[in-house]
């Protein structure tokens, strides 16, 4: 045995202040089997499973003996084993089989197994655990020592899962029991302590697997002192102790395992420990890449590296740690051709994309198996998770959707803060890059209704809206076929204002956008809402603030707020009733008339909601009476604030409010694109026009109403 290895192990044992461990190591000098546990493995570390010897017969453990062993009562155990008299304390008694379960009469199974006879050391529990298994699991060192000296074959005994007492001690974290078993095994067994240290369970777990899986740092330190080579062993699932430690995020256990340079980092599905570490532990990630940097470029069964995992999680700190040691990992693609850049784009982790492109500027050229760059992946998003940021006041003039390409390094802003230009990073060429099907990122954004991404791409000077794919379709061809009325209108109008055209096709073959089904589905819900508003408004008219006098006349009829309340309540009820009638008609007719009825019903429904809100403010003001200025001010502020926020949100999500005038102006020109829009979606122009003026007039009217409330309340 190498003197240096043994000396180092002895030093570590003394650091642990473990006398049994020191004694065991001193006995190991010249033991070649133990030498293999201290040295690097000379066989395939993936080999797992060893020949095991099972008891031929199963001897039922006496309940009293089980309880005594569980509690660690040495006197009671000796009494049950018949060892109170020194003359009877012989090892032969342990082989004197009293009862075998298979031969026990059925009528005796419910009573005491051994009657007046003595118990034996060979009795086992239902899981075939011996007394030593139980003592080791419970940490009863003195009892375990006595049992071993009485019968040292208990050291290698196995339960139904092929686990030795050392497995159970390691699982329970009883490091003192581990040291004791190692010492006594070295003193009493033919092949020394290596015989028990190398034992594997049915799942192929070593004792180190058990200690690591349960996070027992002291037990791991003991085992890494006497048998560090166990850290190179894998179980039947091809999982190493180091991988288990990383999954548990046990920093101390990981540090103990990393002291052995030959330790295995293997995990399931060809993963390594770094694959698991990047998903939640920057500290362990840092330790692993310092210990073995090549882990960063190893692939799992799907071809993914730890950087793929880190990019999917989006933790910039973890990604940076990997790139510092293995920057080339950015270029490794999985079996689908996705690079870490593609993965980060799919999960909307734009800061991670920034970092990887800054570290490896040419990585944006990578394409997946479908020929898509990372911008194609970004364009598939629907925009709901798009984040933005403003680096300085110069950029604050640009609306939040315009920051995506800036975030990705696709553009920079002119000094005015309004014009967007591509920068010099070379990324401008991927904006119009085509995949294997000939589609650009703009095609993907249009197919998936990603209005925010279309906004970005159409503002970039070199984003070509006229590119056709292999099917001969442009982005405008896909937008006009979206099944969402707001999304279709928004995206089609946006593309059209930025010069998009349709692919060449016969006009009589065009597929018209069918809005009848959408109108019918929406009408069902709107009818319920309208009827509910009418019911509430009707009830409010007869349950007025201040109630009625003896002759059934309102007590507050002379108050100006009361009369205004009645007017607004009447408007709410009338508008909602009209909305119900129009919605019913819209479901009964088709074509242009259905669209007109549906649009008018939306306007009337909005009016009913607005006037109901105004009536509420008046009712609150009336019932509060004089004074209560703080409460009144709060009510007057909340109503217009919530209304304007709602109107702004709707105008932003459902219309191209800021481009509506441009769109309306372009639709007046006699162009082929205009004619095709009229054929496929004849209601689009009307929808944009009505939405634009409705938003403007709605805000003006509501300001007038609120001014009226404040003045006359």
C-alpha cells in the first residue's frame, strides 16, 4: 500500500478525532484489498453489483428481542439470548436455530414466537434485518460492538434489499458506528474492512451513496477518509455519490467528495453533476467548474450541456461562471441543433442572451436543425413575457416594445431617441435570415400573433416585410389568417403601414377571414354581461340613495346629485338593453350587418359601464353629505384613474392606436395590397377607424362627465 495514501488517511482520521478510524487504518498497513479503496480504481467505475450471500433460512425475530435491540438495552438483549451466565456466552449459541417461519404452525403465529426458549443472534425482522442492522441504524455502539464480537459474520449479513449493517449506519448518519464497524471488520474478517466497504445494495448503492443521499456530512468524511475510491463508483442507475450530493445542494458533502480527484460526476441519462448544479446552486457550480472544467462541455442523452440547462434557467451568475471556464460551450448544439442561445431565447432570458453574445460575438450565427437562428425563436413568442429596460434618459422616449431588439443588441437609438438603427455588431443580417422553409423571424412572429415582436422587427430599418418563404407567402399572408380578431387587426395593420405586401396569388382563390364564429362566441358572454348591467341599473333606480318618504317619493329628490344619478343610471340601463338587442340581431344575421350590430353593441356596452361608474360616484357623494372631503377626493380619483388605465391598455393591446391614421390614409390609395385586404377582411378598415375615434371620443366624453360630477357634487 502506498505509504503516502495511508499517511494522508491517518491524518484525516486524526482531524476527525476518531480513535476507531485511526485504529482501523493502522491495521490496514499491507492490506492490498484496502489499498484499492484508497487508490484510483483499476476497473470500470460503472461496474456495480457484487456477489452476495444470503441466509438460507429466515429466522423470525422475537418481538421482545426486537424491542430490546431497538432501545439498545444490552442487559435485556443478554437476558433474551441467555448470556446472563458467563458460562453460556458462547458463539455456538448463535447457530442454534430454534424456529423457522416456514415451519411454524399457523396457530402459533399470533403469539410469542419462542415461548420459553432462548432467542438467537440469527433472528431477522420481516425485512431480514439482523440485530446488528437495527443497532447500527439506531446508533447503539456498545450493543453493536458486543454483537460483532459474538458473531463477526453479522458484519456481512444482508437484509432483503442486500444492505449490510454498514449501509444502514451510513443512511442514518451514525459516523461513530461506521468507524466502529470498519475497525472491527478489519480486526475480525478474513478479507478485512474492504469486504464490508465494498458491499452493494440491491440498487447497486455503496455505503457512500447512502451517506451522501441522506446528506450526512460527517459520515461522508469518515468514508472518504478510509475509502475515497468509493466516490468513483456508480449504482445501478449510473448515478455517482457526487451527483446525489449536488441534487441535495449539500455544499459540505460536495467539498468532501471533490477532495478526491478521481471521483465520478456521472448522473442519470448521461448527465453529470454540473447539469444538476446549474439549476439552483451558483456556489456548487463554481466549485465544480474549478474542480473539473471539462464537465461544462459534456452532453447528456439529448446532447445538452450544462450551459443548455443554465440558459434555460436564466441565472446570469451561473452562466457567467461556466463561460469563464468554458466559453466554447456556447457553440455546442443538442441533438435538435439548439445552442444555449436558442434555449435562452425560447425562455425569454434576454440578459442571458446578452451575456453569451458579448462573450462569443459570432455565436448568433448558429442555426438549429430547422435552420432557425435565435431570433426566429424569439419571434415565436406571443409577447406576453417580453421584458424591457431603459439604460439612460436618451432611450426613455422610446416605447417599451422598442427595447427588445435594443436588448438583444439589434439596434441603437439616434440622438433624438426616436429613430432606431442597426448597430455594428453584425446582428443585422439575422433579421431577414431565412430558415429551411424560407421563413424569416417576421414570418414566425406573424404566424404566432407576436404583435410586440412585429413592432420591433418592423421598426428595424433592414427588416424586409416583402420576403416570401418557400410557400410563396409573406408575413402579411399569415397575419390576415389569425383567428383572433384583435390580434389579426393589430398585426395586419402594423405590417401594412410598414410596407408589407401579400404573396402573388389569384384573387378568386383567396380565403376570406371568417369572423362569424368569433362574433357568435363573444356575443354569448356579452349578452349575459349586458343583461346583468340592465338588471343592476333597474334595481338602482328603485333603491335610490336616501330611500323614500311616506308617500313613496325620494327624500333626496331636490338634490342636484340625485337627479344626475338618475340620468346616468337611466343611460346605463338603456344602453345595456340596446346592446342586448343588437347582440341578438348580430347572431341572427351575417356578413356586414352582423359586424355593424356587433360593433355598435360593444360601444353601447362600454357606455353603459361608464355611466354606471359615474352613477356610483354620484351616489357615494350624495350619501356622504357635506364634508368627508378626503373620502370624496379618493372616490373621484380612483374612478377616472381606473378608467383611463383600462382605456390605455385596450388601445395598446387591441388596436394600433398610434398608427391608425397612417393605416387609414394608406387604405385610401388604390394598391393591390389594399384591394386584397378589402377582399379578405372587408371590416378591417372600419374596425381600425371606429376603434381610433371611439378611444378619442370616449376619453373626451368621460372627462366632460367627470368635470360635471366634480362641479355639481
